[in-house]
């Protein structure tokens, strides 16, 4: 299995396949919930609140680890209120992404979630967010505006490091 994994990494094969591709978005399904998984996304992507597959309707509750990682031509993302978690590296290195709105259903942004999104200029965070993990927006050097609500009680190390244009408006110690 070690050789297979090495071959997958060397050849760019996704060894962690999705359960299904529905309307251009890859998903894994479990216990009535759907997780958005990695795929070759580009342009404007709208994640639905629910998705039907093989006669079952699933609530889209998470954006998985690496789901959009490296999708340079992703220009916008619409995240529905059904999503409760954004995984590690979920949008890392999406250089074409210019703005993002985190819906009120999300309480935590995992580590490196938006790291190196060099075109990301604006982030809107809802009042429900409580935690921004380490390196979440690291290297977003076009970031000029983000308002961190008072509900955020934890900001990880280097969450906003190397955000050259960044100005912080918050009621916390992060700046």
C-alpha cells in the first residue's frame, strides 16, 4: 500500500475518492450528511444546502479537508447555512478567490483553510464564529478587510500572518 500511495502522489492520482459527483460537486455521504470533497473546481461554485443521490437526500454539512485546495481558477464560492465546518486546507492556494462569506452555521475555521489565497481581499465572518485556527488566512496578501466579531474567543497562531494589506477590526487581542 505504501508503493500505491507513493505512485498516487507522484502521478497526481486522488487515492481518496469521493462517493459521487452530483451537479459538478464531489461528495462523500454518511448518516444523512454530505461532505464536499476534492475535485477540479473552477469558476463560481455554489454549494447547495442539500443534495440527492440514489434516492436519498443528504444535508451538506461540511467542506472537507483539501476540498478546493489548489483550485487556482475558483473565482467565487457560495457556502450555504447548512455547512457547519470548513476543513483544513479546504480553500488553500485558491489564488482566484477574491472574497468569501462565512455563514452563521460555521463556528470554527480549521487550520490553513484559506492559506495562500493570494487574491482574497475580503472576508465576512458571521457573529456565530467562535474559533479561527492556526494559519487559517496565512499568506492572504491581498486581504484588506476583515471584521472579527466579539463571538470569536480563540485565534490560532499566525492566523493572519503575511496578510500585507490587512487591517483588523475586532474586539479581541489578535491584532
